[in-house]
C-alpha cells in the first residue's frame, strides 16, 4: 500500500536535506516533484492542487525559511496536509440507539462487498458486537451461498431466508426481525452489485434504505480501479447518500490514489481498508497512520494492534521471562514462529515496521515462508525431551529428526544453529520480538521504544 508514492516522496525529502539552505527555488522544485509523485500515484488532480497549495503557503512562511532544519519542517507540513486530505481523525462507525444498527453494504460489481461484509462482521464481533449478516443479492446465482460460506468460516450467524422470500426487501425485513429476536446488535446487509450505476440498482438500494433506516451506508470501492472508484463513490453519494467507504484490494499494486482522494471528493470518510482475501485482512483506516506510512515512518501502531489480536499476552509475558532466565527452548521457538505466522506473512509485518521501506537491502529480502514450514516440521519431529533440552540432540538423534521431518541433517544442524543464535540475540534484547512488544501493559511501551529507534535525520518529530 502506498509503496511507490512513499518511495518517491522520500527521495524528494532526501534531496531537500542535501540542500544547505531552503530557498524559494529549491522549495519550488521539491513541490513540483511532490506534485508529480501524487499525480503518478493516481491522486485526483483537484486534491493534488489543493494539497500543494496548502504546503506551499506554509512552507514558504518566514518561520520555515529561517528554521534550523527546514527540510524537517517541510516534512511535518506535508504530513499535516496529508492527514487533512485523508480526513483529520479516525472515523468510527455509527451505531443506533435502537438496535439492531443496520449497515447497508453497497458498491459496483466485484468491488468486494461480500468479502468485506464478512470481514466487517468478524471485526465487529472481535470488538464486542453481535452481528448478523444477510445477503439480498438475488440476481447472481450462488451470491447468497458465497456469504453463507464466509459466515460459516468466521462463525457469524446469517439470515438465509424462508421459502417465499424472493425479493431483497422481504429478505431484509425478515433479517432485521431475526436480528431483533435473537439479540443481535448489528445487521450487515450485503447487496447486489452492478457493472455500472443504473436506475434499477439505485431504486432497489433506495427502497432498502427507506425500509431499514441504516445508520451506515458503506460504499465498497476497489482501490485497483483508481479514480473510477472515486468517481463511482461520488455518484453513489449523490444518489444514495453514503456514510463511509471501505477501500478493498489495497494489498495489490494499487497506487493508493483512491485512498488519498475519496475523502476530499465525496466528503465521506474512508473507514476501513481491505488488504487481502482472507477474513482478517481488514483494518480500520487511520489518516495519521496512513500519512506516516506514506512518508516512510512505518505504521507501528497498526502492527501492535494486529499482534495483540493474535498473540496471547500471558504467553508473551512467560516467553519474555523464559528468555531472561535463558530457558527459551525449542518448544518456545516453535511457538514463537507459530504466533508470528498468525499475524501475517513476514513480508507484511516488515512493511509495517518503520524504516524497512527505506532500506534498500531489506526491500529485496523475500521472506521464505517455506523455510518456516520446514523449521516447524523439524521441531515437530523431536521428542519433548529434545525440545526442552537441545544439548542432548546428538548425531543419531539428528539423523532420526531429519528423516522424520523429510529434511536433511544439514537442515537440522542449521536450525539448531539458528536457534542457539536466536536465543543469544534475544537474550541480549532481554525480550523476544513479540515478548518485548507485548510483555508490557500496553503498546505504549513499545511505541516508546520505537520512538527512540534510529530515524533518519529529518524524520524526528
Ligand atoms: N486481494 C484482495 N482481494 C479482495 C479483497 N477484497 C475482495 N477481494 C476479492 O475480490 C473478489 C470479489 O469479491 P466479492 O466480495 O465477491 O465482491 P462483490 O462486490 O461482492 O461482488 P458482486 O457480488 O459480484 O458484485 C473476490 O475474489 C475477493 O476475494 C482485498 O482486500 N484484497
Ligand atoms: Mg457479492
């Protein structure tokens, strides 16, 4: 997400830092480059224009020109303006005082409505709600079954309809009743998509809106379609009145322009982004974090939230203690790998870390997921005694373990070496990667630690 744009902007700032003094000329050149970078990222031209103007006015101010490190201030200004464009604060979902709160999920065909309905239901249930889902897509065969499969997978109840309920409004009405009767506080209504905005579709959505009185009408847009997504959001808003946007497929090679334009063009906030096909590939959208990400400062808060969702805090604390006592066994090593894998692919973890985006060496590192599978297989083939005391693993045992895991003795040797090194390295941090991160009472501790991490000159605020 935002990779290209991020890289380009960082280059502009780097050049700016090379200049001893900030002058009207080099500032002008920098602004031109920022403008091109934004346009190339497919950001709406009106948004680019406004952003550049705002940065210009502030950056050319006396204070900045006289400041000791003007480039630092320019970055701060760009960050502020980016946040403004993205919507100044996090936009929370609205809920009705008279449950169930109805969320209507709308959008063009294939934008990701059904997938997002499932993701949002999962997110809501993880955040203390009791959602019910229903699909009123009666047009595409198997559309309702698709939501059914997703709902089963994430363990969320679905209203599937009764005989004779053939119309979207009938299904929706009964689903709302069912939500009330079964004490569900949110009803998510997945609707049918169309290739283009047409009157039939709008008529149907209008009808659903009147019938259900939704507190949220969430427009699902495919980030890969760039400015088309922005245009259709604008159109939907004019005709139906949307209350927020879910931008999907931000994991692809979307240039990010839609994310940067939608708020400004529709006046409605981006509330969530989809970053993959799986039910957990879904994040609330925070303008300030996105701005930091774009400027290459990483998005450590999102990482911590993600980690906390999956990692058992108790276990993390125990792990940390073990590390300090030098009791970190192969069993723990395996657990740690398993926990890391639950959070996501290592690639996606690395992307959220500050600085990684900027380190050329790391950009080319492809994390080998197969390698992790192999490591787990090897540890699986050990006896509990071996796992708890690697010192007893002699040549014979190594051969047996290699055979049992379908690997070679070299693989086993390599793993043991890796393990002893990790143990040593982690002990010196006095906390594992996750242990250190989550051992504390809150993410604050970690954020503090990272705050002290080495940031490139000019990035310290
Ligand atoms: N990579 C990626 N794929 C996604 C994301 N969200 C949805 N998809 C994929 O996009 C395709 C279409 O998703 P659906 O949820 O069926 O889209 P829809 O809007 O319900 O489609 P219709 O009901 O036909 O209008 C599926 O293959 C999804 O797996 C995302 O955030 N990232
Ligand atoms: Mg669908």
